[in-house]
C-alpha cells in the first residue's frame, strides 16, 4: 500500500516499487502508450515511485503534482514538467516533491532521478536509479519497460540531468 501522508522520502520503498512494477505496470494506474512519436509512461512511472517513497501529492499549489482516479496533473506525467516542478519546489521550499540538480554522476543515490534532454533542449524522458554496477547507476523505466539497465541513452539524449530527491 502506498503512503500518501509521509513527508520524508523513503528511497528503499521507492526503489522496491520501481523493481516490482518496472516490467509489469501497476494496474491501479493508467499506462500511457506512445502516440505517434510522442509520450509514453516514463514520468507516470517515476511519479508512482516517488509516491511509493512517501512524497506527498500536492493539489492546490502552483506546482501541483497529483494522480486521482485516471486524472492527473501535468507534472505527474510529463518529463520536463516534473523536472521543473522538482527544481522549483526545492528552490522555493514548497510543499510537495523536491529535487536538486547535481553535477556529478557519482553523487546519485538509489531513488534519485535522471532526466534526458534532446538536441532541441527539451527534456523528454525520465528514469529512476534502482541499482549500481560498481559506481555507475542502473535505471528502471517505462517506455520501453526496463529493470536495472544502463543509464546511458544513445538515442536522442544530448544531455542528462541528475536530480537528487531532497524531501
């Protein structure tokens, strides 16, 4: 059962959730299929992991982040919106999900996030760190569904943003 009231991020719970649902999505949440060349379920999956880790949903703030019976906020399901929500909430100390961008891959911990930016400067994909191979992070993700794969993306990724969850 997911806790909705916890205020501290439990990385173990987030990672355990990711491992459980990386390959077979949780049927209690909508799965976002790819439409033409757009979309997918990556950020919806990452948001579920954050929720499982105890990050509280926010409904009434400028940077709302929530899911409720097949309706959701934009940052719940869109990679660039979640990226900015995490950063703005952290910088402004807002209630809800928070994350700070870190410059070193070596500073990532289990349960942190990686966002991928394309050559147009658009953040188009998100994934959660669920393991390490020596010192290199392994990620779990949706669209395509994968468990503990390399964080490197040879397709479209011009830049990566490493986000440490700070709740």
